């Protein structure tokens, strides 16, 4: 490095400090300089009080909107007298239905900017993750355009606060035990317990099953006699005409 500096100075070129080497500890618990939780999820429970550095990227394909998604359980968790077991009164089915309604409501707006690669919604109850929406676009330029378009707009009586997010590796951001329903911290985990496009597919399958079952149990119109009942009445009529007992 000293030889490189001397060559540049001898040639009259400007000298600039070299980039710091990227170590294998970057973004891990052993990285004493950078906050690993912020790099993995785009949020930290300590906020500006964190003892480690929060690296805000100048460019990224991922946009994060804080607290955009909300449910009754999430609103209740904001209260000072909140009971940590209160969310048990609200089923996961209701949460999925709320997500599906939200997904179909907002996704067309994001798609108007560009191709959406990933769409994640945090259902954690921790304040720094609660209701955060992550939209990963195809390019960084599309993400910047979305930031300009949506930051400061209003949705569901709330003003949107957008951030360029460092998250691009979702395997590091999402709790690995969440899908297995084995996370010991539940909705108070510091990794994402999220809803995504997977639930949209499951919701579509569920609706198809319900619609098929409904069609099979479709009630008859007023005055209409079901086919089985019509056949039974015909047999009874023939028996009466022949003088035999019905059956």
C-alpha cells in the first residue's frame, strides 16, 4: 500500500485513503462497529441510541415503509396497559385475511413504479418492526422512484414514512423458526415474522376450496324439488297406481 501511495504521489496524482477491507465478521454479532440487526432487518430496537453504527444505504432495490400495515391486535399492543396474551383472542386466519385485503389494495400502486420482486409485511409486535412493509423492486432506480412517489403520502389515515432499506437477503431477515411455529419469542422476536406472497397463494387456494364446497351445497330455488326427491315421489306415485305399499 505504501508503494502504491508513493507511485501516485510521484506521478502527481491525488492520494485517497483506500477502502476498508471487507471482513467475514461484517454484519454479524462479532462486528463491533455495525449493528447486525439493522443490516439484517432495516430496523433496530435501540434506534438512534444503539451503540453500533446504522449504515443507511444511498441506493438499494428495497424500500421500507414503517408501520404501514396494522391490525386490531397490533393497535392494542401500543397501549400501556396491553396484555401480552391479548393477541391470542385473534386467530391467525383473521391475520391472513387482513393481509390479503392489504396486499390486493396496495400492491397495484407499487407495481405502477416497476416490477416488484419481493413484498413482505412484518407482523411482529415489537415497536421497531410492527407493521413494517418491505418492497423489493427489480432495480435501485425503481426503488428511488417509489421513495419519491410514496414518501409523505397518506394511507388509512396515516402518513407514510419511507426509507431506503439495506435488506436484500431475506434469509437473514426472517426468523427461521417462524414458519415451523417454534420461535420461543413469538411475536416479540427481533427477526421478521412476516406475511408474503406465499400467503396470497394459500389464500387463493383456500378460496377456491370454499367456493367449490359452496357450489356442491348450493341450495335449491324456492319451489324447486331436488332430483333425489323427485325420483322418490315418482316411485311413490307408481306404487299407489299399482295398489302396492310405497317403498
